[in-house]
């Protein structure tokens, strides 16, 4: 596979359809899902002497939902997605920091 084919495949994967999903309509309400898309591409090649040759590459793409646009009675509203994993992780980080601060305070009190 050459660089041009790899680039084309990555760019084809990062389309508007990946960011905005197909609209869903039910009972007069239209919902358009939206996602955050990130991608990257790396490629390399080498050559040594007359016969040695090498090459390689790779690409990555990640997506996460961010919310939906809701269209009802001619009004458009934004409803963000709730990422419970991110909220739980943030809660754990806050708890760890609080415990470390509490431990430091208790150590200082014991020294006095």
C-alpha cells in the first residue's frame, strides 16, 4: 500500500457522516446525533544499499458522542451527551487528591 492510498482511506473515514449521524424522526421530533472525531496518520519508509527497502504506516480514528440536535416545532435545541465514564473518572481523581491533602494535613498536625 502506498502513501496516497493510506491518506485516501483515512480522509474517507473522516467524513461529515461520522460527525453528524443520520437524522432520526419520530412523532414530529427530529434528532441529529453529533460526535467528536479525532484522527491521525503516520507513514515511513527506508532504503539502504541496492536491495534493502522498507516501509510502513498506520492510521487511527476515534469518535465519541457529544450530543444531539433536537428539532421540534421549528425550534432547534442542543442536548449534550452525558459521559458517565468521564464523570466517574473525574470523581475518582478528586477523591484521591482529597485523600492526599487530608493525609498531609494529618501528618502536619502530628508533628506539632
